[in-house]
C-alpha cells in the first residue's frame, strides 16, 4: 500500500508591540526628532521573510511617525493601533480582533510570534495560542507563559 506524505509548513507571522519593544524611550519621553534610523534593526527585520505587523496601544499616527523616522515603514505589512481597532491590549477582544483580521488578510496556516514588553499582554497572547517573546532587561526571570525572553529587540529578532 502506498501512502502519500503531506508536509504542511506553517507560515510565521511576527507581531510587534512598538513602544518599549521596537523602540525604547529613556525616561518614557517621546521626542520624535531624536528617533532615527537603526540599520542593524532594519537589516534584522528585513531578514525575517514573513509578514510583520505592528500591534500597539499607541495611535496610528504615533506608530507611523516612529516607523518613518526609523525608516522601517516599508518593512511592516499593517499597523493595528488604538484608533483603528475597537479594543486595546490586554483585552482578549483586542487580540481576537487582530487575529481574525490577520487570518482574513493572510491566507493559510500560521504560527503567531508576539513581541511585547508587558507581561499582561503576553499572558493574553499565550492564552490564544501565540508564541510569546518578552522584551525586558529582566528577561532571566520570565514567567511560565513566556516562550522566549530577551533584553532587547535586536537580540530577539536575531534569534528568529
């Protein structure tokens, strides 16, 4: 008897928080004039040959301005922000909204990799089956629901 073997590869979808994940502001103050191109991060993100999405509680304009100043605008497929989705993180309705919208726009089987600095957001992401990547200088003391932890976005993206 002959069996056919089907190998089904899942596409990765990388979902990034913006503030304190992709970019860190010393003392929490945003000065758009001091945000500039990071060639290393740009190269690392460009080497991820999968869809890349921004998912932020900031506004769409805030995300656009940051990405423009960092010269990362053309790297991301979509921006989900508090003024273009009905709910904010960490509410599960927000995550489900983003997940359903991604599924409508990117067909096929996917694994979702979510990069964030906030544990409450990561815990909800884990509850819906996403891989969780915590960006925090205290990355060694990671909770059980964190799949990977890194001190900064550069090291995290390099891993993948």
